[in-house]
C-alpha cells in the first residue's frame, strides 16, 4: 500500500435508469453495496483515511452504508458532472501531492490488480496520468479513446460529439483514472462547462494536460466485464453473477468443495475453512464464517453466523446471527436466530427453533421444540414437542436449565423458570414452578378411564345417523 495515493470515488448520482427510489450506489451485487465493492478494491492501494467518497443523492444513507471506518466524505449538492464532483472532493483530500486515483462508485467489478497495474504504468512512464481503457463490441454511448502517433491518449471524445470516423473506434473510457495529484489540482479549474449539457467533464483534463505539454497513457484491460458500470437492474444482475462466481472460485482454489457452484449464493465477506463441503443451493450471507471440515447442507441459509470446525448443517437449516461450535449437528429444517448459540457436540434436530438461547455442550433437542430466551446447560435432553413459554403478552422471561436435566416430550416450561441440575421433567408436564436438583417434576392431571364410554358413543352415533336417513326417505 502506497501512502502517497489518494482515491476519490464518485458516488453522488441517483441512477435514474435503475428505476429506484434509492441511490444507485446503495444497490447490492455480490452481497454488498456497489460503493462498498469499489471501496474494497481501493483499500488494496490506499488506506481508509486517503479514500474520499463524493456523495450527493441520499448522502446520509450512503455514508451510513459504508462499512470501513475512516473513509472520508465530500458532498456534491448539485449534479454538475464528473469534473465538478472531483472539485467538490478537493477540500476533503488529505494531500494534493502523490498520486490521485479517480473511480466510479458504480463499478463493482474493478479488480485490485488493475489498479496496481494502472499505478505501475503511471510510475514507469513518468507521465502526468494514465487511464484505464477497454475495447467493446458495441461502444454506443461511451466516450471514445483517441490515441496519438505515440500511442498515448490524445483526447476522449463523448459519443454525441464524435465524428463518424471516431464513432468506429471501439476503445472506450470506463472512467478509471490515475493522475499526478499536484498537476491535476493545479489545472482542475481549467475545466469549464462549455458543452451542450453545461456540465464539468472530467475527461476534459486529458486535453488540458496535453495543452500544458503533459502526457497521459492508456492502460488497456482485455476483460471488458471488469469495467462494467451499473446503470440498470439487468447490469446489476450481471455484476452479481460475476462477483459470486469469483467468490466460489476463490473458495474452491483455497480448498473448499462446492457442489454445483453455479447454484450457491456466497457473499463477498464470507470466510470458509479448508475441506468444508457446501452443497447445492446453499446460501452463506453477510459476515458468516465457517470453519474447516464442516458441511453445509442443500438449501440452508446462514446469515452473519459463526460455524466452527467439523459442524454438520443438514439441508434447509435457516440461521441468523448465531453460533455453532465445533462438532455441532443441526437440522434438517431447524431455525436459529437472535444470537442463538449451540456449544460443542450439540444436536439440534428437525423443526427445532432456538431464539436467543444457549445450548450447552453435548445437549440435544432433536425434534419439534421451541426454545426461546433460555440458558441450557451441558448434557441436557430436550424431548420432542417441548416449548419454553417466554412471553407473557408484555415482556419476555428467561428459562434456566441446569446440567444433566431431562425434559420429557411435550413439556411446557412457563418462564421465568429454573430447572436445577439433574432434574427430571415427566412427559406432558406443564411446569410453572422452579424444580430443585435431581427432583422429578410432574405437572399433569391424573388419568381417568370410563369403561364402555367409547362403545356407547359409537352406538349413539349410529342410531342418530339411521334416524336422519329415515327422515330423508320420508321427505
């Protein structure tokens, strides 16, 4: 990282072609906003305090969306073009020396290695600037790169101003620049709105620098998709697909097995350890971290979760902001939410939900249970159909279950409640009072049998049906 590099990211526009009520850079691709994706690339060449995002439309929301602390902001209150946006950033840049990188906030596919190459060309040629270019099959709408006899950039001609000969040029300007900062700021005020749109075009800096006998070099990038700017939802979907393909390739090359990688959804900040297997159609979202030698089952959705080593997540588990420690076994069809935590070697089975609950080491809840606002010790067995009644209509209450407790099937635990270590709750009980250690708690009515009752009921039913049929026949 070069401490003399300043990055300005243009992120002030609305993006009318997105057909959206929110600023374009707030839309997401690859599991993060467009702006955060660009910042992620910029951080490979500059520290956060040397990155300035120029915001405008929905400025406060855009600022709040930035995850990295230390990023600087400048505001473009009126949209007067790209040159004007950079002028607005001038008061916020930490230094007007070194190198100035200018990026678009809607270019989420830009790779760090392209930025390094751009900087290297600028260094090696000892010139005023270098700009990224690419060749596209259909350059309609893009500014054309016009080269001089030395293969340097003579000018950038906007599509609507280009001659028929210039329109045949397929090399275009995607809007990624590196300038000698001192030269740039010295001449930026020479950019004027002398055009049909009455805007300040950043592209005019090329001719301005040449007028002062300074050179600007092109840096051709072969893969045009890397420089895709997002203007529509269609392009957003393309960017999302490319970013997710990059992520799955990165993980597989690091030792993760992904079955049918084209079907999974893995966000950019997700981390996965070696020898973990991710089955088809799984989703790993947000800041989820998965350890080594784990398995994430088909259709599971994990968001902002911490998954330890050798964890088995069977198909169709949904978990959010939760922790599964090493050796845990979860699913299928389980749900964990609101900081649920399953300790080492726990078993959470089908149709079990944990909400704001900690399940101790070696404990099991294998079937059809709701455990909310509970602290459960180690080696506890929670029977099928058990629920913690944690809400009284006004506030939530806590259930505390000690080590080694056995909770029989279909038990109802009415909080606030404490089951001391070693207690045993009989199946079908409604428990409303604390249970002392090693005690048996039974909370159910005595069974009453009435001999012959079922037979008499059937006979009465048959007799009623026969009477009804006779009435139908008479009518």
